[in-house]
């Protein structure tokens, strides 16, 4: 029978010790055997836990793969619908304003010929590669080979070496120089923004200016302010803008609201007029103005409103587009900056966006505009007191407008026009980065494309018109240099020129003419660095840095086309088209308005919620009927061109160039099939 020692008892001073011996029962298990059994049980338990964890991860991975496959099928189905519908950007109403049909046709024809030629060259190079004629082969070696194909390929290599490669390399080097200059400008702006952040620099109103804390100030101490809301057929957003403006925290006797309606739709005009009358019954000083003939578009509308006799009683004018919703303290945070600064003609607030997370297109727009306000506008406002007026969410000193010649209808960028003329007269501008005004971003690619065409053709029109005035003006040399070289040439002309030429034309050509080349740092590293700098003002958008880089190059087609149209006055360059709005924030405003008025129980002016709901659904149905997703031919042609060049780059074993061309081609394909932005079923 097994025995085990329990304990050993030792006595005291005698030194004797007693050893107690105990017998174990039959059921007792040796300690080593028990430990081994426990170890086996623990290992079994751990194995089961690891199995469950692996199964859970596999389930999650399967779910992600299923989601990715579902998304891919949805994209494929949407692309199939686009092709089946057959709607293209050549349809009536699809072309951006100011884009000449003849220019559009020629431009698309050039891209199509370029695409066909690249596919033929790809076929020739593949055949030569299969023959063992690699890129480093010499012309004499080819001439030694018998056959018509060898002789023809030798002639093509000779033409590449002697004529095409030097010209292409020169053009590539020139674009690289422009690219580096523009990158340096972007870097300097970012360093200026960093300096402003570190030093805590921002415009501060002089002591005594009436701000949001002046609760005891009388109405007589507040300047007279005229608020203008120009709009045209914007039935989705008129309620929210009028309601927000009428709720501004300013003595009602000291501000007047002008609703400047250019709508040519009678139903929309009736709705806007009814909204104005409702606020008039609330005691707000608000007027409704309607023009039957839209001469000069927005500039003509503002010019007509400024010609009213009562305007002479006001010192400042504030402009809000129809989709803008200022905070109640907007005037108290902007107007005080004019006090004691008689040379300040404009105070501009920044924009914020209610629908920036609506889809990928709005997210990418948000990155661009955050950089524009946070970096470009703020740095130029702090260091040189000049920037382009954004057309809305700005307060003008009426004296500065009149001194600059008032609103002119000569371009589609009347806001930039008045800003340049005011700067030439010596007026200073202030940008308030901490004062925001909510608005909407275009949610469909068609609306965004038309907006960008107007924004990039207008500056070139203006540059042609005001170049002589800039030269003759009395401002300093550096201000003239900033206006001509930085403001107009570098940021409005050179940027779209090299973006399109370098990455959409020259880079694919270097794949077929390998004797001319673009280094990897031009193709990848510097663009990635510039994209990183652009995305810093919107850090939450960092996951979209790669789509942003690709999308910016994709939009260079539209911007380049617009720049050429504006510079050479091609097509109907003065056509002004309103950017379509969705009115996504108006539903919440409408509910809040209904609750407020139902609590106050105002007889005769309470809105009918049922009728408003029916009207809202009817307007949405009408807008959906008019919307279509289209196929954009130029983007598709460039997509196939870049994908063909990517295939050609595999013969040269150019890794970075291949991946850039591949992803850029896919980006053009997505945009060309209108798979970015709002999807209309």
C-alpha cells in the first residue's frame, strides 16, 4: 500500500524528533499524477478558447468578404444601368455652364484618338516583347533582323529616340518645375498656418465694439445692417435661410432683410413670398424683391437691390446664399471688427457643412474646402489682408462696395471681381476662422462638376479683364506680384494645367516612349506629401487620403477644360447656373418651426403641417424625376488610356508607375460611370 509522509514534528531542547507516518486511502492519487491531469484539462480548455476565437474571427472575415462582394455587385449593377440607360454628358443640360459644345467635342475627340493610338502602340510593344526585343535593344540590332515588322519597329524606335523623347522630356521637365513651384507655395501656406496656430494670432475687435456680451447696449449703439439673400428656384432651402436670417440677434430696428428672388418658377416664387409675409407678421423688417428678367444673374440681382433708395441709410451689407444658415450671434461676432478700422472693407466668415458625411463626394469636397478656409484664406487674411471673397457669409462696408464700382456682371465670379477691385482701391479684408456659417455641399457629381467649371472658368475671364488695371494700380509691387503670379497664375491657371498635363497626358506617354521618364518622387512621394498637407485641417478625413489624391487628379480634366474656356472666351462663358441643393437640413428646421409656432398659438399664421409634408414629398419627387446619373465620356476615355498605359508599364517593370496608373485609371472609371456622389435609382 502506498504511503506518504504528512509532517515532521521536532521537539524542543532535547533535540529529539518524531516522524509521523500516515497511510493513504485506496482512493488517493499521487500528487504528480494529479498535476498531470490538471495540466491536460487546462490545455484542453485553452484549446477550446482558441478555437472559438478563431471561429469568431473567421465569421467576421466572412462577413467583411460578403459585404465587399455585395458592394462590388452593387457597383457592377449600377454601372450596367448607366450603360443600359445611355445618358451621357453630351445630353442637353448635362454640360457645365460656359463649356463650348464644339470645344467639348474636339477635346473628347483628341482623347479618343490618343486612346486608340495608345492601344495600337501597346499591341506593337507586346508583339516586340514576345520577339525578345526589349527596351534596351539598339536600332542596328533590329535592322539586322529580317522582316517587315522588325524594320517598322526599328523605324518607330528611331523616331522615339530622335524626335519624340526629347520633346516629351522637355515638356515633362517644365511641368515638374511648375509642380515644384506650386508645392512650395502650398508648403509655405501650411507653415504660415502653423505659425498662426502656435502664436495664437487672430483678428480681435477693438475695445468698445458691440459684441455678443453687450446685452445692455441700446439699439442706437448698433450700426444699421442690410442683409441680402439672393436666390433662384431654390425651393428646397429657402425656408431655412430666411428663418435663420430673421432670427439674428440684432435690434430689429437696425437691420433689414432683402429676399432677392430671381426664380422663373411661379410656384417657387409664391412659396418664397408667402414665407416673407409670414415673417413680416412676426415683426421682422423683411422685404421681398422679384426680378422678371435675370440680367447679370447673381451680380445683376445684387446690383439691382443696392440701387434702392433706402440703402443709403445702412452702413454694412451682409450676403447669405439660399442654403446658408448663420448662427444668431453672427452679426455680433463680425460687425464689431469694423469699429475703429476704417480701412477694413470686408469681414469673411468660414463655411461649415451640414452634409459633409453624406457620401464619398461630400467627404472629399470637405477636405478641399477645409484647407481653403483654414490655410489659404486665414494665412492671406493675416499676412496680406487680401483673399478672394467667397460670395456669401461675408459682411461688406457699403462704402467699400461703392468705392470699388459696385457689382458688375462681366464674369461668372462676381465675388472675386469685387474683391480684386476693392483690393486695388486699398481696402483690407479680415477672415474670421472661428466664426462658422452652415451650408450644403453638392451631393451629385453633375452638380459639383458644373460648380467647379464655373469656379475655374470665371477667374480666367477676370484675369483677362483686370490685368491692365492691376498693372496701372497704385498698390505696391509685392501686392501686384501676389495678385498676378500667386492669386491668378499659380493657383488658378498653373495648378489645373500641370495637374492634367503631367498626370493624365505626359505620364501615360512616358510608358510608350520610355526614353523620356518621370522619376518616382514626382509620381508618388511629392503628391502624397501634398495630399497629407491638404488633409491636415480635416484630420478625421485621414482615411480618405488616397481617394482624395486620385479624385483631385480626376477633377483636373474638368478644371483644365474650364480654365481654357475662360482664358480664351470659348463657348457661352458668361452663363451662370445655380448649384442644385438638397435641403437636407431644412426638415429639422421645419419641425422646430412648427413646434415653436404651435406653442405660441399664433392664430392665422400657424403652418399646416400636413400640407407642408405633402409639399415637401411632392418637391422631392419632382427633383428625383429631373435627376439622372450619366456617363461622362472624357473621364471614361482617360480611364481606358491610363489602364492601357498601366499595362504597358508592366513591360518596363516600373512598379510605382504601374500602381499609380492602375489606381488612377480605376478612379477615372468610377467617376466616368458616375458611381461617386448621389445615386439616383
